[in-house]
């Protein structure tokens, strides 16, 4: 509301115009910092990073769409190659790597990061099969013991 400042003309006193602009910018920065602080508090309370990242992505998408003239068409992000390679290998090892989407981009990423990964016969599937084999062997041993106990009961 600029009614309080209507008695002053901006052309006669440009310092007032500069002060108004500076005040507006400082208030916007303060409010954005307040919003960031509230969001970080919400993250700490929930302790769930995904519940924070999804609304953040939606908000950023709306901001980009609203201020389409201010944002570039392509946004480049910096990622350390070694850390990215380690994170991708960890995701593959834990079976969290999604192989259904962005196949060309994923293959290009593997090529650039020099990661050898075959979606059909990867180590994660073999590790899970080995763990299932161990569980199956353990169950067979327990089943054998139960059969012996049943035979002993029938003999008595």
C-alpha cells in the first residue's frame, strides 16, 4: 500500500524510491529465509526426506512455470563424478536403482561414469538368490529334523 507515501513524488526525491525498493527486497529475502527455516523444522520433525523433496519439487516447478521468462530453458547442475559413481553403485547394490524409466539417459550416464551394469544379470539379483538359497537350505535342515522327530514319535 503506497498511500502513506503518496505525499512524496518520486521524481523530486529519488532517495525515497531507492529506499522503498531496498526495503521491499530485504523483506522478500527475510520472508524467503523464514520459509526455508520453517521447512527445515518440518523436515526435522518428520525425519522423512521424501516428504520434503516432493513438495519442494512441485513448488520449484510452479515457480519455473510462473517466471518462465526468468528461468533458462535448461538448468545445468554440478555433480561430483566420484560421489555420483559411488551413490549409483550403492543404489544398485541395495536394489533401489530404478531401471524402468529414462533408459537412454541412464545408459549415457553409465557410459560417462564408466559403470558396467546389465539390467538382466546384475549382482543384486544374484545376491538375493544366494540369500534365498541359504534360507532354503536352512528350512530343509529344519524339515529333516521335524521328520526325524515324527518318526521317533511313531516308533514310541
